[in-house]
C-alpha cells in the first residue's frame, strides 16, 4: 500500500516534531486512511510524515500503547482488525458517549455554527451522489466532531476520538458498502440539526444514538470480521448504481 502524502497535515507547527508526528498519525487512523491489517513500518511512516525515523517510531509506539495499533512480538505494527464482538462493543460505547456530547453541545451551539454544519451536510450528500467515498467519510467526521467540540468537554472528546481510532479503518474498508445504502438510511444529520435549532438537545442526542445503532446493525450484516471466513471487510468497488 502506498501511504506517502496521505497522512493529513494538522495545525501543530508550534509542537515538538515527535508530538506532531503522533498527532498526524493518530488523525490518519481516526479518519480511516489505513485499512485493517495494514503493516505500518517505521520507514514508510517516516516517508509519509516527511520526518526522520525517530518521530515515526515514537508515534507508532505511543499508538500501540493506547491500543490504537497492534504491536507484534516481531516488532511489526499493524492496524487492528476488529472481531464482530469488538465492533459491537465499540459501537455500544459510541452510542452512549457521542449522544452525551450532543446533549452538552446543545446548550452551547449557536445559529451560526448550525448554519455551517448544514453546509457540511450538503457537501456530505453531494459527495455520496458523486461517488466520492473519501469525501463522504470526511464530511461525516467533520459534521459530528464539529458538534462534539461544541460540548467543550476535553475528556469526553478524547474518549470519543479513541473509539474512532478503532472504528476508522473498518469504515474505510467498507466505504463502498456504506455508499450503497439508500439515501434515507445513510444518516440522520438533518434531523439532528432541526432538533438543535429548536433547542431540543435530548431529541438530537436520540437521533444520533439511532444513527449509530442502525449503522452498526447494517455493518454487522454486511461485512466479515476477524476470525470469520474472510478476515477483513471486502470493499465493494464502485458501480454506477452505488453513487445514486
């Protein structure tokens, strides 16, 4: 797999180089840039980050300690493959923590922010219609974390990010499967925004909980997990009907 230039930049120029490498690699994992089972060598990561091997090695070790990556006795570092049970567990925790962030954000988010997020939803739907899964997933993250940050709860945000580190690779591998869902089943973002505009934070939180639970059920039925007939989800390559 070619990873050069795919690791995202972040606004962290004032941080030490090792911290920048860690945060960029962490962001890449959360965004699903890597697939389950990918081997992340120090050399390749250093090339992708544009650094010497030392910051890459430190970043990989930190992420392995956080269980965002799997370190084998041989020293090889792998992007984890989720078992069916592990995916259910991650999703169940998400269905509790992420709606909490919405409840907290509901008392703080203003009309200007909601207008900006409405534009993100439009970009999300346009990416789906155009058959651009990388943008489709990016806009989904941008929308949700745009709300989570409004909660002004750093510890909660950190816990949610840790869960996305585990889910990101699977969602990337299943991107074409996700793109093939009927539009009315794809997300509930517009319903969340409408509830937040009315000041109905609990309703918005429940919409998100429903979204997470339905997406979990869909993927449980649609992909194969670690230890099953095929260890990783098999992406469905684009067909004309998938973008409609």
